[in-house]
């Protein structure tokens, strides 16, 4: 999230206001389900994994899936897909010298896992929304 650019686009809004709007945009990106073909596919599923970052450089993570994802031993694709996306994100951060202010929330990983390829994992959408409002700082870290 390029918060300084969002502030400019909002006509010089405060950082706090831009963070509030960024929280809402992130929420919508995770929860809004396109309405096309719902009668055929009934794909009413929100995001299973999301990453929020405060880097100013936008990057596409689509190339994480250039090579087909192999399914797990038990037959699932979700966990290996999330791991591929997180691994690619880590490579892009290193390659382009992006900052470390990022967090994710996974639906599909073990509950005791608190990082994925260096990305701190929060337990829920509401936790990552609070993280965004707090400018990328976990309140526990502030205390």
C-alpha cells in the first residue's frame, strides 16, 4: 500500500485517514466475490490468503504460478499455492530491496505457524485490519 500516494490522491488527507481507507480497501479485496457465473459455479469464497505491505513499489505476484502447482500428498492445492505465493513474494522483496513491513493472514495453514517465508502471519482479517490501522505495527510490539 503506497500510503503517501493515497494521501495525495485524497487531496492531502492525513496518514491516519489514508490508513483507515486502506483498511477498507484491503477488506473489500479479501471479501468481495465477483457476481459473474455464480449460477454456474457458486464460487462464494473469500480470499484464503492475503498479504498487506507498506512498500511504495507495486508488484505483481502472478508469476508465482508460472509453473503449475503440484498438489499435496493428501490431494489439495490450496496450501502449496499459498506457499508458492509467499515464496515468490519473498524473492521479489529481496530482488528489489523492498521493505520488511508486510503481514499476511492464511486460512489454510497450521494454527501454530506465525511466519511464512518471513511474512508475519496474523490470525484473522480483523487482526490484519488493525495492523493496517496501526501503520504496520502490531500493537503488542508497541507495548
